[in-house]
C-alpha cells in the first residue's frame, strides 16, 4: 500500500467511487459517523451502493441522507430500527431497499476477517436462530458453530479524531467503534479527521490504526450536533 | 454469586425493585453487560463498594452513569452507551474497537450479562430480538452475541405478558436469540434458576411457590 494521500476537501477524498460499490461506513448511531465524507459521496453521485454499517441512519443526516438520496440498493447492518430511523423504515416498507440483518459481533468479526485474510470462520453466535438458517454448522469440542464469511468493502468511510501526515490514526472515546475494523477491510480506506498533525507527533504506542490501512485523509471542521440528535 | 436468600415479598415487585434485587446478586468485582431497556436500571442500584465494571458493546469498559447537564457533565456525543445515550467515564475505564468488544463478549470474559426477554424456555432458550410479526423491521443488534457470550446470562422481565400468558414457557414460540443460554430469570413474581434438572424457584414476590408453579404449568 502506498502512502496515504492528504487531500484538501471531502469532495476530493471520495472521487472515483463507482456505482455498485460496497461501502463500509463507520459509526454507532451518530458517534463516529463520517458526516462530511457521506455528504461528499451524495454530491459525488455514486449509486446502486451496498452499505455496511451498524445502523441504517438517524434523522435525515449522514447515512440517512445517503439513503434518502436513493443511492443505496442494500444495507447490511445489525440494528436498522431506531426511534429516528424513519428514512430507512419508509424505504424498507416501500420495498425500495434490501436489508440483511447481521448480529453486531458478526458484522465486526466478518470485517475483521476480511482485513486479516481469513477465508471464513466458525462462530457460536446465532446457532439455532433464524439468522443461521441455511448456513453450514459444525460441532467443535461439543459446541455448535456457524460458518461465517468475511465482509469486504470496496471503500471504507471512517471518522477518526486525529491523523498524522502518514495516515496513522487515533480515535476519540466510543466514536472509535467500527472505524479500526473497517479501515482494514476495504480496498480503499478514506478517513475524515478533526486534526492532522505532523509525522512523529502521535505517540507510536497509542496509535490505534497504523498508516498502512489508510489511503486518503481529509481534515474537516469539528461538527457540533445536539445531544437529542444522538439518541 | 450470593446464595439464595429464599426471601418472599408480600407483593409483586416493580421493575425498579427488581433491578435492586439483581444488583444485590451481582458479585463484587464482576465485569457486567446490561442490555438495553429495563436492565439498564440495574446500574442505578450497584454500589461503589461492589466495584462492578460495566461493559458497553460499543467499545468501553468502565462505563459510568448517564451524563446529565444539571450535574454539570460535559455532554459528549462521542461517548454513549449501547442505547446511544451520553454517559460519563469512570476512573480506570478503557476504550476498544467493535471486534475487540465482541471478542471480549463471545470469548467468555464477561461474568454476567443481563438481558430483557419476550420469552424464555425452561431449558434457557431466549427470544428477545424479534416478535416474528410480519411487517416488523428485524433488528438484532448485539443480542445474539450477548446471549451466548457471558459466563452467566440473566434475564430481567415481567413474568406474564399483557394478555396474561407466561413468558417463562416450555418452548419459545417467538424467533430465538440463543439456545440454552439463560441461567437465571429475574421477574416481578419471582426468581428462577434454569438447570439441567429443571426450573428451581429461588424467590417469590406477591405469590406463593405453589401458585406460581401452577400458573407456569411447572410440575410439582
């Protein structure tokens, strides 16, 4: 992987995303959601997208805005239904979007597997439930497991707290969530950060995502939104 | 885990009282995940002396209480619980990414997880993620991972549905979250241990054991 590019705008950061791409989008609710990159993706115009994310959007911002713009064919997520997920709910009920519900830990581990070069793995989550129907199972040392396959992205859109000019990343509090895993699981990882610092300014012991996983970085204004919006 | 107190209350417990009962039963120093909904109330009854460390699936150990503006907390949208409500840190807390958070869970490192339920079977099958009704949008979140992960999985629920039917049943009719995963049920009418030998009643509230067994269709 060549060195990460430091770009001047979110619009430059999302260039080249093709129709039909699979996009991994970080965030748990609004925490860690890469708003600026999603807004830029809406302007960029790519459509027929498959989105992998924990939720299916809140209110009419971020991921919800991308859905509302009609750019998403399918969502893989663990928890689409929230108090303010009405954009997704309406699209789903109208049959205008596909949904694959994945247990949250499987969502994370399947992306981890993709990033780590694992072909598939046996997981105890979901054994005997509707979400394991039709999947291969195996009993190992007396316990039942379900075969789960990796989820790989063409692009990952991630929000981090701070990057150095190499692309090393640190995150902030629970906004970290899926970011480090998604960064490993996509062909091209695009990161928005609140601050870019000089090489050497981050403590090497504290770096969460090493630069090798990061392809494009853009610094964005810190976004302020209401607490109510995060519920 | 403390031994059964065998206590019997003269009336059915409120969910808040039940949360206090569960908090009392969580061993000192346990690492605990409290599911979304009623189980989050348990946190209000844990004492500092218990030294319980709360895990939240979105990547934190040592989660503190809900942030409140009137207490002068900084409301921080980057720091939420699994229900996306802002919370505060406790000393010694740590953050980690989602794959680590669920590895912690699936790997059997958590001592106790307390979940809500639609139905629990006598053999510990859990149904708490989908009503199975057509038209409902399915959403599982971390429920299936939590159900099979912790060393002890407790359920906190009302014992009877609004239509009066028991929620502790011979076999779940709703879609399963996990098979044979629940070890204890805390309910407003009593506390039950689910064991290979059958259902044991630890405590009853507002009803005697004989009547409770009759209403649940339990033998003897």
